[in-house]
């Protein structure tokens, strides 16, 4: 058993551990809300306007209760959103409205989010082809 054994002698019966995506999703949503609110509602620092803050708290609560569990899809592209129709539309508007600014303020987070979106779109496409 040398140093290379862990690279070349892969065990086929082991599965990759399930990754909890919820904390990263929460962090991204908080940043996106901050970017959007600062640009559209003239807030500064960590403070958000009351409307954005209320929606953010609702979203954070609902993420914890997501029926998909820890392997949930991204909230803003989910087919079965956890919150009401009005709040879902407002949430998606905020996420879409903050994309351009997120690219310049948090580029690594933006790229990771886009890669996940493309991955979910690819999975949906593959699932549609199997049927």
C-alpha cells in the first residue's frame, strides 16, 4: 500500500458522501439580497430595507424546511418553491436583479452559482430524455 494506492485502486462500492448545500445557498442568498437592496433601496452596510429583510427571513426559514433536504436544488430555479406565489416571484426578481452586480462584487460566488444552475439544467434535460 503505497502513496499512489488511494488514487489508482479506487473502490467501486464506495459512494461519494452527500454534501450539505444549505449553508452555501444561504450565504449566496444573503449576499444577493444585500447587493440588490443596496442598489435599489439605497441601504448601506449589512442593513436591508424592511421589505427585503422580511422576505429574506422568510426564505431562510423555508430553506430549513425544504422537502428536498440537504441536497436541495437552487431556490431561485426550483420547480416546487417552498413559499407562496407572490413571495416566490419577488424572490426570483431579487435574485435575477442582483446577478450583474454579484458578478462584479462576488465573482467566485457568482461563478459557482452559475455552474450549479447549469448542472441542474443539465440534469433536468437528461431526466426529460429518459422518459
